[in-house]
C-alpha cells in the first residue's frame, strides 16, 4: 500500500508522521486490497485551533474517506481510522454479496 502524508500550513514532527503511518497500516488487517492512502493533517483557526485529520483510502473501484476534527491530532487520527474501519467492513460485505450472487448466476446457467 502506498501512503502519502501531507501537513498543511505546518511542519509535522516525525513522531506524528509515524503515528499516522502506523494507524493507516493497521487498516490492512481488515482488507488487504487497499491500493493507496492519503493522510492530510491541517488546522482551523489560529486561536483555540481545531486539529483536522482527513484520510482517503483507495480500494479497487472506490474511494473511502473520513474527516475528523478535535483538539489533538492523535484523537483526530484515531477517530478517522475508526470511521474507515467501519467503511471498509461495509465495503467488504457488499463485495462479498456481489461475488456470491455472481457465483449463483453461473451455477444456475450450468
């Protein structure tokens, strides 16, 4: 899986970058067909800023994305990963149902 990391309007520490990479790599345990992941970190407002984590995951034929805002980048990343885990599980179940229906159609024709 290819992982691209972007920090908008600030320079991210290596620990934050590594944390985000490790979190995205854990998504592979749910589905190994992930082609690419984009991690975009930014912030809103300079006073009492909200930390925004935006993660895009490209799987075969679809783009799954999650955006989370909180007062800490680690919380935002964890929440976005949680959303993506649910999206990947939903994607896999739809894919599995589609494959089952195609097999049934082939078996009925024989």
